C-alpha cells in the first residue's frame, strides 16, 4: 500500500499487472506436474527479467502472477514485453512447451487507491483480456466492472438453466432454454449438401438469444460443460437420425463440437458418444466429432482413438490458430481439417482488386489444404460469405465450405425445408438457391 502512495517525479502513479497463463492445466495434463512446475519456474524468471528495476513480482496462485510497477508510464510496454517473452518456447525435461498469457493492467489511484482495489481492477481487466481471446493485455476501463457483474449474473442463470435442462432431459421432454441450430456444409466440387454442424444456442428468458462465445467459457469454468456437451451430443444425433436423405446425395452427417475439458474425462465422453448413437439409431459414420487445436496440448490421443473406434469421424476445428504441429497432426486420427474463419475473413468479399491484398491469407489456406490432402484428410473453410470467397478457397484446394453464403445456422424445425432448398443437382457450387 505504501508503494501506491508514491508517484515518480514527472511520471505516472504505480501500475499493477495481473497475469494468468492461458490453458496451463493442459501442460500439466500432457507433460506431468514436474514438467509443469519447471515451466512455471522459467516463467517466473522471464517475468523478473522483463520488468524494470524497483518492480515487485509475486506469484498469486499456481499459474497467476502479479507485477507492481512504481512508475505506471511503462505499464503497456512491460505488458507487451511479457507477452512476447512468455510466448517463447520452453524446453523442460525433454518436452517442448509453448505458452501464452493474458494480462490485466490497472493504475493507481485512477483504478484503485489501495492494494485490494487495484488488484480487483487488474483482475477485471485480466478477465476482459481472456474473454477477448486470450494472449493479450487490457487496461482497466470503468465499463468492465458492469460487464463483470453481467457475467456473474449470466453464470448464475446458466447454472439454473443447465439444471433445468438436466431435469427435462431425464424426462425426455423438450428443452426449456437451450437449442441446437444447424449450419449446412457443402462439397465444392459437386455443390451437394453433405451435412450440418450442430451449434448450441441459449434462448435466455430476459437476454434473448445468447451466443456460445459468451456462455461456453462460463460452462467450462463452473464445471457444467460435461452436462451441456452430453445434452448437445444426444440432441444432435437424435435430430440427424430423422433428416431426409437428399435425392442428389448421400445420408447427411452431423458435426458436434467437444470441449477440451470433455476430452479429459475419457470414459464419460466415449460413453456419451456411444449412448447418443445407440439411443438415436444414428449410424456412426454419420457423426463427426470436432475438437479444437488447444485440446491437443492435453493427453487426447487415447480418447480420440476410443471415439474413432466407435466408427465416427474426427475433425480438427479452427486449424491454423492453435498449438498443433505437423508431427501431432500425423499422429492423431483426424479425417478433416477445418480452416479457421479468420483466414477466410481476410479474403476479399466481392472485389477482384482486393484479392491482391489478401495473398497471404490465400497462401495460408492453400498450404493447409495441401497439408490435409497429403495426410488423406478433407478440408472445410468456415465463414464463407460471398461467391468470390467460395471461388478463392476452391482454387486453393479446399474441398468443402460452410458459412452465410450457403445458409445461417437454422433451427431443427426448419431443417427439412433447408435440405429441400439445397438438394439440387449442380456441377458447381455457385450459385446457391436463396430463400
């Protein structure tokens, strides 16, 4: 507290940085606690070496640190340096580990006049950085407090909603608040409909439709993702089992996302998939299980092998944004790579002139498509919104697309009509019949 009352001549007041290592539990799970402890020791050294003289470094909990800077003028520069340093690879006990960190910053006295208030503000800013995608820093803003309170309220509502849906599921009745919407996937070479991705939505009685980017992280943090994921798996399989078979194609697949936290509970996840198939009557070859790259940091191989043994296919979601290496990719039994929408977003939407400025994105998409082809995998580009984007990813070698160009995610009650609309003989993906 004494340090907070001092202000260097000509400088800013003190600053507090709150740091949290992103997804560090996956490091312990995949390499062991001893290696994890070794990584933490090296992280602490890098932090100490990055801060200016007179700064105080403290470890708050297992993978959380705090830095008190006497002069807050350098706070943003120190945060940027920490992001870069902590993100460099670590070699510990024969393991190569890559980390990222989220950082929240707060200044005294603007954001807190005592240590507790300043730490609270820095923690709120840290949560904002994590909610914004992790691996970044955020300075505290007054509006963050209201958003933090709103998030706490959302967490309380989520607990109640999941508990309600648990009761409804046991009674085999309609779900009260959660819904699964489905977005179609199209094969570029033929233009035929091949399946749908299942996307959970929360129809909140007061807030309206809440997107998964808001409530899935909360469900993971408060231990409800297993229950929610099990419900989505059963619902998607039951719904897909009733879809009509297209006249110009084969029976449609359904792709269901699985959280990295679900992968850690191998028996529960494998049982969930097996039960969903058995109860719905959906053939295993029509189910695709999707995981993100971050899940590969944990011990996912045996779990994925067990799921694959059920006869379902596996896809790696958001490829190109995470931690997977080429050796990992060849080691896991994936059938499909999903190219992250961030690459597609960089492609021009409707101007050939703009294509020259997106050469890097198109090169990345082509590289991923070539990699998938070389490993015997199909590829699908997410977030395709225009005819030009579809044509560019086709030229890059991508086999399938998904996005608003085809259709927005649709409620299960409207799936039959959507299948009929898209079930047309076409030799090329363009154009799509519109509603």
